């Protein structure tokens, strides 16, 4: 599974990659011109999971276009047995 849920969130809203890109440009806040500079190819790479480390401005522009918070763009971490095992660890503090 990819790191981002951008395609999923966009498709839930009936948006294609090109429609998402258009929304990013149209909904960029006036004081954030760098968001208007996000390219179609950047959006496409994120959509397809080909980019794993986008800059925050890109994620913010996508979040604004989708009407979500930046944190909502990330795929939730799947819970593992190791995660549950860590709950049972009791910290050991050295005697002073």
C-alpha cells in the first residue's frame, strides 16, 4: 500500500488527476503563489505512488483542493503484533 491516499480521496470526490490539478491551482490561497506552481506531473507522481517525499507546500495544496487536512492524505499505519507487544513493556529505571 502507498504512503498517500491522494488517489483514493480524489476518486471519492469524483475527481481525475487533471481535475485535482485544476482544483489545486484554482483554490490556492492568494498569499501562497507557490501552490499555484505545483505541476501536473507532480500530482500524477503522487497519485501513482511514485513520489514518497513531496514538499509540504505540495501536500497543503492537495489538501486544500480536496477539502481535507494534510494528515488525511497519509495512509494510516497498519497495526501489527509488534505494536501490541510494545504495550506490555514495563520500563526499567535504574536505581539512583
